[in-house]
C-alpha cells in the first residue's frame, strides 16, 4: 500500500511544472530569455534586428494566474522556451508598472499609461513587431500579431513560429487560425491544441 502511494506521489511530482520561472522584486516572472532594456522600443528593435531576432513585448502583472500558467506549464517546455530564446528578443512590461517606455512614435509614458494608450487589457499579452516600424506608428499599430491571454503549448509554439517565419506576409490564404489548424492535424497527437 505504501509503495502504491509513493508511486502515485512520484507520478504527480513528475507530471507537475517543468521549471517555474523565478519571481522578480516587481512580482513578475523572470526567464533567461527576457531582456532588461531601457524600454526605448526603437533601440530594442535595432538590437533585436542586430541579433537576427524578432522583437516581442509581453505585458504581465503581479498575481496573474494566466501568466503563472504560461511560466510554469508552457514556457519551460524545451521546444518552446528554446525556440523563443533562439528567435525572439523579448521585453517584459508591467501592466501596472511605472518604468518609462518610449513608443515607436516617440511618446514616453510609464508602463501602466502605455498599456492604456495601447488598449492592453489582458495579461499576458504579447505583441510581435516587424523588423521595420514606420515613423509615427505605435507598437500595436505596427504589430504583425498579438497574443492576448494564456494558451496551450501548441497554440503558443504555433504563434511564435508563424511570426518568426513571417507567415503573416504570405499570400497563400493561410491566416494564423488556418495555420494552427493545419499544425494540429500534422501533430496528430490527439490534442486540439
């Protein structure tokens, strides 16, 4: 009987989170692939391009259960975390933060005011930026895609892949939802994610 209980406990422990990200002093999860920058988006874009990576902005907030889900269940998966680290320059923003952010249009506001300006309502929200942003454009106007909320592993990986491969620019009629549906069928693992 004790062996059975021990086996159940071991299986539960192995099925748990892969590796949770640490919490920073601001209460937000911190990963190795998030960048500490001055939050001047033109500079961040230039640095991302210099590394051959795509700029992504992720809004989170202290106590966000959906952010926790992403950081405990989705981002730690090697195929996802490594893909993000290899291909994206990720800047974290705090939905209620006071750190100043300079938008592509030149306006500088605290994170919480920038979130209002951009209409960010959910956390996590990820904005994916193109390699070039025109003068006067704001981040959400320039974004090639937005991912508002927490999603499963397949959806998350598919969104990062779709953006990285610039599939949004293809003239093949395959928007993200069609791409994701095709990828679900290709995975053929019984999951609808």
